[in-house]
C-alpha cells in the first residue's frame, strides 16, 4: 500500500531555462490520479504531482462509487443465478478486494501488526514494512472480512435493492474517509510512498465539503425507503467516518502520522462500519 506510481523521467531543463510550476489540477486530473492509485483499472495520461494528489483525494469517493456499484452488481448476478445470500455476499466483498489488488486489506493487516507490536513508532513502522503478516494482522483480517460478509448477507436479506445501496454507500464512505485522512494538518509518518505523496494535501474546507456531499448523497439514496431510510444512510456515513477518524487519531499518536498502510486501514474500517450500521435492524 506504500507504493505510489512514479512519474516518467523527464530530462532536466537547460540551466538557462527556469522550470515552470505545474499547472493547476482539474477534475480530470483528480479522477485519473484517484483511479490510478486506488484501483487496478488502467489509467493513461495521469499526473503524479502534488496538485494532482490534492484533486485526486478529493475525487476518491468517485472510486468508491464505481467499486460499490460493481460489487453490488456481482451480488445481484449471484442472486439471479440462484446463489444464497451468503454466497452472494462473498462475491460482493471479493470485488473491491480484486479492484484494489487487496492493498487496502493488506494495509489493514500491516497496521494491526504495527499497532499490536507495542513497539515505539520507528519499530512499529518497521513491522508494517515487512512483507509477511503477523498474528494481529491475520486475526484482524479474518474478523473484518467475516463482519463484511455477514453484514452484506444481512442487507441482502432485506432485498437486493437495499443490499446494493448498503454496499455502494459504504464503499463511497470508505473513500471519503481517505479524503478526510489526507486533510491539512495530518503529517506523513515517513518519507516516500503513497502516504507521503498525499498527506496533508487536501484543504480542510474541501475535505469537509466532500464528506458532507457524501452524507447528503447517501441520505438521498436512502430516501427511496422513506425518511427513516434517509436518516439511516446519513447516520451510517457519519458513524463510519467517526470510526475511521478514531483509527486515524490512534495512528497519528502511535506512528507520528500516516502511511499508505494507514490509508488502507482507515478505508477498510469505514467500509466495515458502514456495512454493519446499514445491516442492523
């Protein structure tokens, strides 16, 4: 999760020509950056500078929308083919893992090992950099995936439409949590990697507006089930972002900032919390 695509090597400009500052990043640059770093989907012509990182993290919820809709579609196809709600839930949960190369889950496991090691910040970061997964990571992954599958199966029990909204809202919220984690004032725990590339890139106002837009959109989707559905979906966004913020605060205290693994763990925490909240009742 700590790897970030590198820009192509450009020759140094002649000494007599001052290097020009990169142009401001637009929505297209942000979308390309978001999909290029957060999914396996092929992206061409993406920029990897700081301006693109800022726009990309603001656009991160769009990645959640795409992955959520794909996951819901996979669950719907499974149900149409006669699969049980549990098997359809497994197919649904598998789609985001495939579309992200499992990097978010890997980040969650690494953070669990790092925080569970009890070592100082430098030692915990070294544990997180290892390629293997320790006992804390294994147990955390197992419990989180079980919770996600159980929650999605429970949502499908209320009908595929509600299950689709549950999956999509939770996926969008998970990426909004990444926007929030990339806000100004949140430092990188170490140089290099995705964490350093996007840490502190998003202005506070932009992060707040993005999260508010996600909550409003979720309420609009839930309104198809009446006022209670609208409140339920909006509350799921707020609670999921709150859970992600608690983990982020813990990582800042223990590690000194964020890394790519922390971003992955924050996203999976928000995703799981959103699924569980929307599956209740």
